[in-house]
C-alpha cells in the first residue's frame, strides 16, 4: 500500500484530463504479442529485459525501451509491450528493461540507476548471439523512463567517485524522451507534485541530484529528441521546454516536438495519431552518423 499512496496523484491527474486524451487505464489495456526472449541481466527478480527481434538476419539496430510510472514499483514494463512490438515491426530489435523501483527492495537510490546502467550495458553480452548492431543503439523512455533514458546517455559524465559510475558505458546513437522528466529538482517542486514524493525517495538526498538529474549532467553529446503532448497534465510541456533550453545552451543537438492533440499516454500507444511522430524520431536517430 505504501507505493500505491505515492502513485495516487499520478492516476488522479490522468483520470481528470480531457475525455479526448488517453488515460492510464486505456494504456494498461493495450495488448501486445509476447516478447521473443526474457533475459536476466542480474540476480534480482526485477533485473531482466524483454528482447524482441525483427525479421531478417541482422545485425539489427536496437531501441532500448525504458518504461515510466513515477519510478514506482506499482508500474512495470508490461504496458510498453505494444510500443516495443511496433518498433520491432519497423525493423528494430527492442530491449525493454525492467529495473528496481521505489517500493522494491533495493530500489530508489542507488539501485534504480545502477539497474538501468547494467541493463543498458548488458546489450554487449547479447549482441553476438542475437546479431545486434551496437553501433546503432538508441534509448527511448516514457515519463520517468524518459528521465532514465536521458540519464543513460549522460552517465559517461559521472565522475569515477560516483556511486553510479560504471566504466565504458555503452555508447548511444541518441535519445528519444517521451514526456520525459529531464530536470528532477524542478519537477519534484511542482504543485501538485504529479508523482508525490517519489523523486525525493528516488534521489535519496539533495546532494545526489547532480548525479541523478540529466539537466545537471549536460552536455550529453548525443542527439536528443523530446516529444510532449500539449494536453499532458502529468508532465506538462514546460518541463520539456526547460530541459530543451538548457541542453541547447550547453551545446547539445536537442529538439522538442509538441503534439497539439496528445496527452501523456498517446506517445507510447501505436494506435494513436501521435505514434508516427515517435517512430520517425527513433528511426531518424539511427540514420544519423554515430558518435
């Protein structure tokens, strides 16, 4: 019940929006074919990923998909299955990673971040067997997962003294952040706080924000595509605008696209009018020259 208490504001905001936008219930109802493989990257029950492979011999470009849900144990990776299946149908392998979240044993600080790093880097162990092209890897995250996708691209900026540091992180071709939270401090300070006190629990202490918040780790050095719904009441457009301005000032290749008729969940729903924009953003990064 502890985790549920924190997620109630998030659900209330989603339910209270306009009838023309998707709700969290709509998203959770989306069906998707089962993944091709369930693969552990660690010993904890939440340290695994779903791998889906496109047709053909490969080597396949890869989209690492990081789910959202306010960083809370209440929401897992299942609701991104239809999104992953759509990207796989478009020719990409998808590696959808689960991770310990606030409310899980070991979740929050530093476990959530350590799991994302380990899950991303585990692609190196999978590349040979599944013919994955490690020179063409992008991270795609939604909401809290958008934060973690940006962080995954930023972690090469961490000092070796950081608890979150891992040597030689897997290089990414770019990031697509879908209604993502790039600035943790300001998002946590919003009233009402869409995720309750999940961010303070995620970060642990204020001294950890410089290691945890992408806006405080700029410049990332990879292209970043931000997509927000204009009708999003959970992660409003101003959140993306704040991050875009800071990333551009730091010298990054960053672009925010605002979808006028979309809310918070359309951006991860292949059946929505927003989806072609998302898919094109992912594919366009894979066509760019790598780092």
